[in-house]
């Protein structure tokens, strides 16, 4: 499984069967049985009480997903390749709410 790429659908199935006791909403979807069985084959899910549930390996996998930090933006000055720290910039700012530039007094 090293280097495996996961589809959003596979992740949805694993997360559902880790955190929910309910049946998967789309268990009748054509692709679901194949994906569920694959997740059982690789050891992330197992049958318990008539529904798939996360194995210990599945719980570790989900814990690793949950501990993955959100990527951060890094700005590099093309003149010298040094990182630019946005908090150290002057008063010109991009306002996320409006998406526009504003001039703020320091």
C-alpha cells in the first residue's frame, strides 16, 4: 500500500465506517461493494455486527489523515528566493472577504 493514492469515494467510505454506526447512505451504488471489499482486503475495514467497521489499521489510517496539517502558503521573493513573511509587509493588504486590495494604516 506504500505510495497508494486514495480516491475521495474510498476516503468517504472509510471515514463513514469509522465514525458512524449507520449503514452507508449509498450502499446500493454500483461501485460501493467493490470499493468496500477492496478496503476490507487491504485491512482498513472488517465486518462486525453485520456492517463494515474500521479495523485497528483503519483507525490508525484515519488518525493519520486527521493529523495532516493544512498546507500553508509560502511566498518567495523572485529576486533572491527568500521567503516573504506576509505579516512583515507594509500596509497594503488583500482582504479575503472582498478579494480586493486595501491600504491599511500601520
